[in-house]
């Protein structure tokens, strides 16, 4: 589930950060903030 969640978040905010660091989960924290 953790892998599917960041994938969707990245798709929603592709302008914020590229789909490169969606494996660690750092961008996910940024999107939540």
C-alpha cells in the first residue's frame, strides 16, 4: 500500500517534484505538509 500511495501522490503533484524520489517516501511527507 505504501508503494501505491506515493505513486498516486506524485501523479497529483508532478509539478512539485519529479517521479524520481517516490520510492523512499520523502515526497509523500512533503505533499502531506
